[in-house]
């Protein structure tokens, strides 16, 4: 059975993340959505909040093959190996993403050559969306009208509760 790990901070999850999860669930038998925590980075939402949001937005996706987990203080490739993954799933939105992910793919292969990195490129309408972009749009008058387009409903509600 093929298992893939799709990791990120998901702070907050976006429609771009959801697209990656849906595609990963379609392409692989088992998908672990892994929330990486970085103690040096200030998060908007707790890991528990992000788990709840991800579980909510993935509930309708073949629930038998998608699970959500948290990992910290380890390399992604080591985490992938620990859960029996054969693949790491990464998104490419821009040339900068490509260059960063290309380097990481080679480093991960040096650490664990048995795990393959697979890249997906999201469709144009969500290609520019990132958690940082979404958080950067929160605040100005009527921010809700813009942000709503880029995040799933449950995430939008959480953002409204946090910032309104």
C-alpha cells in the first residue's frame, strides 16, 4: 500500500492545502497530513486548532485514507519513514518554491533514499495562496470579503472568531 505524507504548518489551512490533500488522497492509498511545529515560529492557531480544522475540511475526503497528525523536532523524511511512508508530497507554486523544494528533495534523498518526493502544481486560481498571504490580508476594512475566497468555510469562521 502506498503511503504519502503531506506536511506543512497549515497555519491556517487554505484552499490550496485542501486541493493538495484531495489530489494526494486520489493518487495514494493512504495520506497523512502532518502538521509540523516550529518552536521558533509564532503560530496564529494552536496545533490542536489546526488539527480540528484539517479534520473538518478532510472529513468528506475518503475518510478511510486520510489522517491528520502532528510532528515536531525531526526532519520530515525521518517522520515519513516513522509512519511507513514511501512518498512525501509537496506543492510547487512558484520558481522560488521549486528551487527550495528541489534542494530539499535531494537532501531528503541523501538521508533516506527509499522515500520519493512527489511534486504537484495547483491550478492557477489558488496557485498564489499561502497561509502567510491569508494572514497578511486579515485586518483592513472588509478583509473578510477577500479572505473568504482563499480558505475553507471552517477556517474562515475560525479567522473571524480570532480577528473580528
